[in-house]
């Protein structure tokens, strides 16, 4: 069975109350439920994680090796700064999709830079919580293509 890790970075635990004009009112727990519903519908395994700590995110990426077939990563602000997270993705040889709730390219210039994009198979941004399902669909299709 295909299994996908959905990993969320700093400040995403505050979704629902954090800048709702930018990120909406859906909480991370709501998103986790959405992803669990998608998993039940598709038969694909989904594990869900969040950390505010760069090293802990890196540990979870390393631990995905041999356990999951792909990673959907909303690295939050670490997207724009973390060479270490980029290296972690590059090191585990798993496909990763970069995800953002907001359209980072319509925002401040510093959000236009992404280290994750350099090692991702693709990027989804600007579709709010629905983007998680879009990313899961895209990753499942990608992994299925690789297996055939
Ligand atoms: C975000 C976009 C990032 O620029 C920001 O730092 C976040 C959230 C998003 O999901 O839109 O924390 O990743």
C-alpha cells in the first residue's frame, strides 16, 4: 500500500486563528481530518505531522525512509530559508511536493525564494486547505506512475 507523509512546519499549528485573512479559518486538525478522509476514500496511507523545530522536521523526513513513498511538505517559513531541510529531502530519495495554503508568489518578495522547490517534484500553492488534497492526489499519481 502506498503511504504518504504530510509534514507541516512552524506556526501551522496555529491555523484557524493565525492571520485568517491570509490562511483561512480551517484548523490543522480540520486539515488532518480532510487528509484522513482522503486516505479512507483512496486506500492510500497518510501520516500527518507538524513541528515548529527545524531539526525535528529533519528527523521526521529521515524517518520516512522505507516507511513512506512520498512527502507532502508545507515547511512554512523554513521554505524560504532552510538549506538543511532542502538537504534532508535530497538525502532521503523520496519524492516531495512543496505545499502552501497561500499563493506565496503574490506575497512579499522573500516568500518568492524556495529552497524546497529545488528538490521537489512540484509545487502547489494558493488553494488553501484544498491544496493538501490536491497534493495527495498528485503524489499518489506520481508514485503509481513510478511503480508501473
Ligand atoms: C505558508 C507560506 C509561508 O510563506 C509562511 O511562512 C507560512 C505558511 C503557507 O502555507 O501559505 O508559514 O507555508
